[in-house]
């Protein structure tokens, strides 16, 4: 379905919310993951183009948090699942794509021209070696694009064909799945990247803690100290009637009860903070602080 059709159909644009499986990824975390997967899509497409010698494009289609069983149910019975793992963790990371795409890559790499309707089947040992050569460096790209969202570099651990029989991961385990629309020449297909939610959520929580620690105790005081304030120098005020103000004219003299020897008030807004005597510094007016008001009066 085209993007315009999805936008015009509210039922497809706003999918029904599943209250039995509430979302566990916050908006900010989702944005971080989407940005990382967009970068991975661009770089992986460039890598495939260079290795297969067939112009390839990858467009992110969505990001979701589901159980592994829900993810496996969306995949073909037989598909290519290149698995990797991080140091010290058993949960696999998976880059998945159709076997028809894999076979088309093999044909292209051997000098042929892949035709339409390639039948999906398991790969021969030679074809497997060629696909693993194509995938060499893919997990390095994934690790680099995810950055601190993964606990370490992902290394290749195996090639699987049936998502239902992948070992080390239980059906109910939560996983993060990114889907991509893949186009290689005239062929169109879908690829996915699956990451165990446990390790990603742990890394997201760790990054949140680092961000919280960055707001040290003195950050608010530093921000307050850098806030600009207008200060004024004033004499003691005098109260006069409104009629007297209306009768003022140029040349009139107003007397204030401020002694000539008494320092002026240095104020911020209407709050006195110090006393000062007026003066000059070069060609500019200045004042010299004589008294600082007590902290309790400021």
C-alpha cells in the first residue's frame, strides 16, 4: 500500500492499541533507536551495493517491541537469519532477509543476472560462504550505528533458516524489531533487524543515568549565576500627589529627603541589595559599593 493510502486510511495510519501488551519504550528511547536504525539502513545499503554490485536501497518501515514468538510468526517458514552476539551475553542479535534475496545476490556476484521469481530454498555450502562474505562487516556497522545502545560489539555466531528453531532465545522473550523495505535492482523484499530488548533497555537506562548525573548539584546555581539582571542606582523615594505630578513643567524643582552624604540604594527590580556612592570611571558613570545588605533582607 502506498504511503498516501496509509495516510488517508485512519485504521491503518493509527493501528489499534493492544492493552494486553502495553508499550514499554518511551518516546525519547524510540527516537534514539529510530535514528540509529536509519543510519544503519543507509550504511548497510551502501555496503550491499559495493559487495553485490547491485544498487540497493533500504528504507525503515517501523520499530516495535514484541515477543520473539510474535516476531517469528511474521517471518517465512524458511528464511535467512544471520545471528550475532555481544560479549558476555547469550541473547542473539539477528539480521534477517529473504532467501530469494540471498540467492539473487549469489547470482549477481557470480556474474549472472538475477531474474524474477527466484524460488526460496536453503543455501548450498558455496552459496552460504558467499552470503557470509556479503554479511562480513554488517554487524560491525550495526554496532557502530547503535553505539552506546548496545553493551559491546556484535560478532557473527551462525546462520539459521527456521525462526521457530533458533536456539538460546525463548518464545516469550521481548525483542526490538526494526523492519526495512529493501530494493535491489528490480526486486523488492523486506529485511528485519532483531535485538534482544533486555540488553537494549539496560543500555537505555544506563544512558539515562549518565544524563541524570550530568545535572550535578551545582548546575542550577551555575545557571542562576549566569542569569542577566538589571541593576539600578536610586535615591530615597518621595511621595507626592497626583495633581502635583500633572502640574510638573520643565524647570520645576523637586526636593527629596535624601541627604547628600547618604549613599544611594543599589536595587534589582524593587529589591535593595547594597548601598553605593556614584562616581565615574573614565568617561563612564560608575558607583562604588559601600555596604552589602544582609542575606536575609535580599
